[in-house]
């Protein structure tokens, strides 16, 4: 919570994702950030239990959802943006570099000819530094590439939603080995966030906690600068890039990257249905490194 806004987080244990509802007190206008559509890979079935929790909270508080904000095209969960929009209205928005991600993965999946990598699937594409509003509160969209080319952070009053760029201090930073990722860009993006005032509250999109603690998703710039295991003050770019490169080489491909990207580059839509009325996801064989 800030002086003018309330922030409510919702943790999804299946994907370790935290979604948020941010609302402004004077007008009760709101934004939803990084909603999750539940997906059972074994059966291919989706459901909306996670997004329904957000929606129930919004109804209980009497909120008008103006924005559904994506920090990037996630590789670990399907976006619930379309379900939220169908229930509340609101614009689905992401950073303008989503076009780069769409072009890259459009080729990987050999998507249908009608799929255009121009960002038109989203209602709004943010430019770096663009200012918009949740009710009477200004929000600044910050480009923070490195994990992917399209990562955005959202600065609201004295709080910032950092997506996957940073995790909790004892977990570190995002990987940078996805197509279009870049460890040097990631370092620069992290330092941009860590240059915010020390008391700025940071809200992360995921937590992968050690066994010694439960999931958490709120920290501060000061805590990150002092304690982040990958990028605390004193860690230079070359040291970070060497660490990140070596670590990324040991990481497995995320379980849901192939289904999630196909949905998320479409702003949460499923692929067009075939003639039998069923939508299908593609699994490219021997195509990922």
C-alpha cells in the first residue's frame, strides 16, 4: 500500500507466479498485473480459478479495472488477460518491443499467416517512459530488457512492479538465455531499477523460495542493493554476465514455455480454432537449443 493506492498480491503455487490488483483510493479505478490462466499440461485443459480470485477481490472492493498490464510475454504461465478483460473491460497492455518477441516466436512456431508480429493483438503498447493513469495516480512504464526484449516495469507512486527482471534478494535475477535475451542488457535494466529511491517498494512476479522460508514477493530497492545474491552493490557488469551465463547454461527449459508463449504473444488468446472448432498448440520438435 502507498498513500494513494492499495496493492493486493495473489500467489499461484503451480507456477510460482504473483499477480497483482493495484487500485487507487479516490476513484477505485484499478489495474491487474500479470494474471494467470490455469493450465493442465497433461490434459490440455485450462481453467480460471486463479483469475477468478482476482476478479472476486475486484468485485468485493467495488473496483473498475482500467488496465490489464503484462510485464512481458511470460514463459512459465499462460496469461489470464482475456478472461479478466471479458469480465471487467480494461485495456490489455505490454511494452512495444513485444513485436520483437512475436517475430522471433512466430518463426519458431510457424504461426498462421494471419498472425502479424505488429503488437496489434494488444490494446496498447507502451513506450519507455510513457506515463498513464490508474484513476488519479500516475504510472510510468519503464523498459527493462534483458530477460526478454519486451520486459517492462511499472512505477506507481513509491512502488515498482519489476516482472521477472529481479526476484527476492535471496533468489537473485532472471535468466537471460531465452531468444532475444541479453545478460548485459539485464544488468543495465537491473541497475536502472536499483537507481530508484532506496525506500521504493519492489513487487516481483515470481518467487522460488528456499526451503527455509515461505513465498514472498515484496522487498525494497535498499534490500536489493544490499543483499541480492546476483547483483548487490559492488557487482560489476562483467562479473554479472559471467555468473548469469554460467548459471543459465545449467537451467532446464521452463515446463510451460512452448504452450505459454503461443498464447501470450497473442495477448492471452488461444490460436485460431481448426475446422473442428478446437484450438491446438504446436510443439516444435528439436527446434530449441
